[in-house]
C-alpha cells in the first residue's frame, strides 16, 4: 500500500475518533470568537442610546454586556482546556503510530541520523495536528462569523450591507492577486525543502553514509543548490509581500474613507443613526479579516502537505523482513574482530569482546574513540564489519532486528539511553 495513503488514512481515522469533541469545540469556539461581533453591535446600540439621552436604557445594555463578557470568558477557559487536551492527545497518538510503523524499517546504518529523523517526525506530526485541530476549525469559525456579520448588517441597513460587501470583495480581490503569487513562491520554497529532506533520508536510509557531516560533504552541491533556491524564493516573496501589503492597505484605507463619507451623508439626512454607522465601520474591518483568514487556509494546507510528504519519505524506506529469530531475552553477546567505520576512517579496529547478562561494563575512551558507535552496534543502529557477532550464539543477521531492539534499548531511536544499560 502506498505510504501516503497510509498517512492520510491514519490522520482521517484519528479525526473520526475525536469528531464529536471537535464539533463541540467548534460550537464553543464560535460563541467565544463571536464576542467581538456582538459587542460591536451592542456598542452601536449604546451610541444610539447616548445620542438620544436614554441613559437608563444604556445602563441596562451595559449590564448585559458585562454578563456577556463574563460568560464568554468562562467559555473561553473551557475552550482552551478542550483544545489543548485534544491537540495533545491527537499529536501523541499520531506520533506513536508513526514511530511504530517507522521502527519496523531498516535503520541499522544510522547513528546521529536517528535523532535528526526523530526531530523531523516531531515537527511534522505537530504540523499535521495543528492543521486538523486549529487551522481547519478556524476556517469554519471564520466562515460562520462572516455570515453572521453579513446577516446583522443586512438587518441594520441593506444599503450599508451592500456597500460593505462590495468594498470587502474589492479588498479581497486585490488580496487574491497577492495570494496566488505568494502561494506559487511558497510552494517553490517548500518543494525545495522537501527535495533537500528527501536527499538526506535517501543517503542515510540506504546506509551510504552514517554521519550527517559526511552527508553534507557528499551531496554538497545538491544541498547548496536547494538552499540557494529557498533563499531566492524568500527574498522574492518578501519583495512581493511588501508591495502587495502596501496596495492592500491603501485600498482598505480608501474603502474606510468611502464608508465614512457616505455614512455621514446619510446620517445628516436622517437615513441611518450614528450607532448603525459604528456597526458598519467595525464590521467592514472584521469582514475583510475573516475572509482573508479563510483564503490563508491554502498556505496552511500546503504546510501539512509538505509535512505528509516528509513523513512519506521516511516511511518509504525498505521494510524489514519478517523472517528471522525472535529473542525473548539476551544471555550473552560475543563480538570477534569488530571494525567500525566513521566515513572512510576506522575508529574501532579488530575488537573482540564478550558481554554477559547481569554484569556491569564500563567503556572508556577519548572523544571519537568509538564508544557511542559500539553502543550503536549493540543496539542495531550502526553498520559494522566483524568476523562474528553473536547474540545467544545466534548470528545477528538471523535475528528479527525490530524485536531485538525492543529488548536491548529502553527507548526507541535513542541510543544515548544505552550509556547506563547496554542490555
């Protein structure tokens, strides 16, 4: 089965498992984030009350606003708790399942590369979790709030509603031109990052190199070309972003001036109230913000696509054979004429030793002498040459390395933990 489908099905299944909680969180989030919309509308009512000298009515509205703020603050606390809890659970489960799959691939040639891969997995699973738990929810929330604003404006005055919508569409149209340009630049930058990551994993996973230093030495030209592409894309995106931000700001400012001018003329002839003008003025800014946020969702989706591609690259490594002997425990480890390489250099030569269960061993040596590399050999993460490497008198090549590592290493992928307990 293609790895990408595995990842996407994994994300989908996890989302289904928390769908009810997500819907509940969406409902609470809409209520919490709609407070600015409601308060802006209430402020318009208060302004009308003050201009008509109805102070008792204004006092009642203020009391209502205070109660509303207190209630929304309580809901906001609940929203933050549910959101953080769900995101942690989702991210933890996703990472756990990815590690479980990835631990079945051949990583016997990796040393420092293992920790580098783990860091990338942590980053990418967090990106996927954020996409599902925050970005997707926010799009739904912004869409509901934009619809709510349009409805309230239509209720206040349909002519103002039409003016605000037309100006918002004009602003979004200008923004879309910038967005499409930025999206292409961003995609080129992300594709370059993915290509760089793929080269790293390709060289590490196939055992061609065992150290990151040698990785960059051997593929220096490719990596340099990729980073140069990224740098050019970033500079270009900065220039384009600055130019379009200036244009969008000018269009938005001119739109606000037009709203103020036309609204004041209508106030002068008594067609609308000052409060309705306040509502229209605030709602225009909100509407542009919410619609822009919805359009920004494309960049969030691109981020997750890159994260999935990076995880796919890792998980496409050759899977271990299910053939071999499964060990329940380890009684002794015998090594004869072991040689460990650091690139082309032999850092351990013709080492012969025997480890017995229950004994404590101290490995001494200067920096670069091969202490950690020896531990990596024992845990199945380091390439080596040896006349014999026996576990319970069984050649290491005949063992199921996945099950062996579960015994020898107290923490997957982290051979540094082996400094205290080799087995």
